[in-house]
């Protein structure tokens, strides 16, 4: 089965058009419900805890939003499994599965930085089918469904048509283990900052993917991600006409933690450029010499 072909995946999953569109509406409702919870807590947090890794935070808003989202999904689709960041897995873990990040961008949220989201994706055997990402501060919900396409609120969206890295604006991020490993994306960030119009670090993978789907950003790469960071956003990029792969252009794997997502024209260019970069060593070296860049 071609997992990049929505029709083939839906056929295997036994989902007709009416069923998939109903699941799409439910994903949007769930993401919006989570986003409403987040916005109610925004700027008024009193309980911020570390989950163990440096910088890996959880707040009362994460937990409350996840509870609201799961309650809605289980009431309407009790037969569908769930994988959620804070509470883990429940229900069937084969076949259809909701993959939920109640608060993507927790560090942003905890500091009052407004890029954060609730992300709700639906996968079939690990293949993202559809999803919704609510960015409450912007009053935007990005959502997608096979056969319908991708949207911001009710407006159709599409990936950018950028054809060169030199003209592109990219986004990336840094994993929680960046403090403990040299292969931490710092070299890639520096190298591509010199090769493009710029590289942003948004701090919320779901938001980054939504912005790529909408053509606000031309491409995204990152390592060290979890399935809930990726599920809804990968579906969005694909259904907005973009390309998604693993870090070295291998087929995308939800559980690998690695992703490259772009418009149609620069995917190979970005993959090839990333392949040139060595991780930083202890002295801070790794990117190719600036003078070795082409025109």
C-alpha cells in the first residue's frame, strides 16, 4: 500500500467519504476545545513543572486541555485508540488512532510567548490521515481531510511554490536532548541560515507544520520529535500539496522523530543541503566552510 496515497489508506481502513468527513469535523471540534482551554489559562499560570528532561515542561493547562480533548473523542469514537502526550495510550493501538498533543509549545506558553497549539491527528497504522491544529492566540484552526483539502479556518490553503533555497524561509527546532549530544541541529541551523533568506525557530512543531501547509514558510526540518508533535501537521502538509519525508529522504515514519516537510520544489534541495552538514564537534565546528557555498 502506498501510504502517501490517501485513497489507498482510506480503502484499507474501510472509511468512506461520509465517515472520514465526520471524523474530520470531530478532529476540528476537539482541537478547538483544547485551544479554548489553553487560551483560558494563557497569562495566568501558577503550576509549571518539569517532566524530568531539561526544558520539558508540563502545566495545568496541558492536563486540562488533554482531558477535554480525550473526553470528546472517546464519547464520539470509543472504538478508536488514543495516543496522547501526557496520559499515554489507551484503547486499540492497531488501526485507527487519535494522536494528541494538548499543548504543543509548552515552553512558549509558560513564558507568555503566543505560538502554541492543540494538535489532534488521526492515523491509520501510523499513517497520518487528517488533523486539526488550533492556534488560539491567532484565532486560527488549521485542519485537513482527504477529498476536501487543507484549510485555515474556512479558507483553503496550499504550500508555497518557492523553487530555490536562496529564496526560501525555513523553520526548524531543537530536541530536548540537545544539551547532551553533538548531533543537535546547531550546525544545520547555521549552515542553512547562510543558504536561505532565513531560518526561524518557532518552538512548536505543530505550528511550524501548519505554517508550511499554508505557504507562510517554505520548509521545515527537525529531529527528536514525538508522534503527537507530527501527526496532524504531516497530514496538513500533504493535503495542502506538500512533500513529507524522513531526514534523509526515506519514507516518513511517525515514530522515527525525524521529518522534512516542504513545498513541491525544494524538498530535494533541502534534503541534499542537509546531507552536507556534519554535526558540531566539541570545538564548535561542523558546517561546511562558508566560502565553499555555491551561488
